[in-house]
C-alpha cells in the first residue's frame, strides 16, 4: 500500500523559513516525478515546485522562484520542500504528489500544470504565514 505522509507545516512569521517533508512508503520514488502543490483558502490547488526525476530538471512557479527549493533523499525515500522568505500569500495547505514517469517523458512544467496527472497525493500540511 502506497502512503505519502507529510510533516513540517506550521505557523511562521513573514520572512521566515519552513521545511516540509513527504515520506513515501510502498513505492520507489525513482520511477515517479515528484511534485508539491498548494491550495490557499478559496482558491484552486496549484503546482508550486515539480521535478522530473529522470533528468533532474526542476520547475518552480514564478510566485516561489528563488525562495523555494525541492530535494529528495532516495535512501530515506523522502522528498522535501524548503521554503524561505515566506510571505502571507504563501499561506495554504501544501500537498506532495507523485506522477508515474519512469522514462522522464513528462516535463516538470507539465507535471506542475495539472492536477489529474498525479497518481498519489500526500495528506496535506497547513502552512500559515502571519505576524
């Protein structure tokens, strides 16, 4: 059974940092593109950062470029989203996701542009940026 368990959310002041984790079990991350999405109150879920693990290319949405960094630990089978210089507009529930992409044919930007491509979703973790 595949499980994606997220952690690391919380309340942070503007300008602060957080690191989100997404631990995968029952699946090999190397066969999947990995993605981070978020959903702010009253808004649609949007792609934030996505990686084509076949070629290592990472796409970041313009709103987070230069502030967010994604990485993965293949030994721990865990993916991470480091968020720096957080802004109130970053307040949202953050979700990790996996899309089957064993030969890297799906580009990172496409992975982040659609919701229906994800094969698995994490449970979500709330990030609140407020003073």
